[in-house]
C-alpha cells in the first residue's frame, strides 16, 4: 500500500527544490556562469529534485508490486508501463535519470550552460510529474 503521507512529503520537498531551481533559471546565462555558486546550487538542487522523483517512483513501484527497475531510468519506464505516468512522458523523463548519474558520478563533465538550458526548458517536467502522481494516488 502506498504511504500517501510519505509521498505527499516528498512532493512538497520536490516543490521546494523546483522553486529554488526556477529562481536560478531566471538568472541570465552570463551572470549564472560568472558566479560558480549559481552553478553549484543549480547542480545540487537539480540532483535533489531528480532523486526525489526517483524516491517517489521507487516507493510506488514497491508498494504496488510492480516489476522492480534495475536502473534509475527504468523507474520512469515502469511508471509509464503501469499507467502511473503517461508512457510518452515517462520516456521523456528517462534522460533525467541519466543526468542524475552525470551529476553524481561524472560531475567534472557537467557543463554549466547545459544545466542552465535544462532548467529553462525542463523544470515543468517536475510539476507534471507531481500532478501525475497526485492524480494516480487519488484514483
């Protein structure tokens, strides 16, 4: 059984991270790049936001008895296959898991411009994820 209180806590945490990331995304690229604290903050809060979506996904998968994912990208794939997320949206989230791996394991290769671009283009995915999870839990 899904612990709805725990998932609600995680989604509230995700919303806090997204607010911080949204503020960072509004910094013009030149200013963003000029201060390494901007990039460091964006990198860390992006990692935390991704980790939070994965935690929510793992919790739902385990509670519902769905097939266990063997990779982080598979978390989204399983959620799509089981109808928790729209399958196309789930597939679009898979690169997020790969970004998490880069942030954690290949951090020296992460380019500030790429993170800034991702923040400007994909932050809405976190909101959409939270809405889909909320809808799933209330069905």
